[in-house]
C-alpha cells in the first residue's frame, strides 16, 4: 500500500516508490523524535538533586531543538507527498522502543537513562541516513544535520556522567533502569 497520493506528480525527480520509501523512513524518525521530545520534558519535570538547575535548564533547549527536528521531518514528509502522523496512535504504531521508565529521580539516574535513549535515537537516525542516502541526498542531508546535533546533546549528558578517565558510570548497561541503578 502506497503512503503517498499516487495522483500527485513525482517530486523533484523521485519516483512514487522512492518517495514512499523516504516517507516510511521519515515517519519512523518523526515518531522517534516526538517521543524523544516528550521524554526530555518528562525528565525536565522529574529530575532532582545536586546539579538539578543546570540539568533542568540544559534540557529546555534540547527539547525545543528536537521538537523543531520533528517539524522539519513532518514538512519533508508532506513535501514528498505524504501525510505525516504526529498522533499518539501514530507514534505507538511506529514504535520499536520501550517507554521511558524513570519517574522522579536523581540527576545522575536520569542522565544515564537518557544516554541510552540518545544512543537508540542516534543509531536509528544513522540507519535512516544509510537508507535515505541510497535514494535522496536532500533527505540524507537533513538527517545528517539532525544526527550531528543529537550526538552533541548526548555528549552534554555524558559530560555529567564520565569520570576523569572518560569512563561512564553506567557503562555496560542495556536498559534505562539498569543505567539509572548503576549511578545510584
């Protein structure tokens, strides 16, 4: 089933099949970014302890940027002839990740859990870059720019979690709760 209106003319030399593939890739990334935006706000509201204010204020620009990334991808989907889905049902349909598990918790616990969230989002963006790059350099470029900033946001988080040798307090953790536990 095509995700685009096949009565629309081809966009910028892309076939309907190519546009369909890009829309599918971008919709998955859009759902991920909407979820990341909500997760960042959740952490912003629930982080406590030493360094609270610095982390609380660090998360606001990340949240705003990620929300902007979602808007860019939604508009790219529309440009390609698709209909972006930003509903909770649409996000749930596209999900291949778990809900964020922490509520009110310490700075270190949340940052360790968020580090794993960022790892997943960045990896998925990199996978999307590889797929989109075979079809459309413009979409690939959008994803590359977003990934660069997401990696920087992850670096900001990790700066709070590393010891002076660069070791992460939660190294080897595979779940958000496990990462949080490793910092407590």
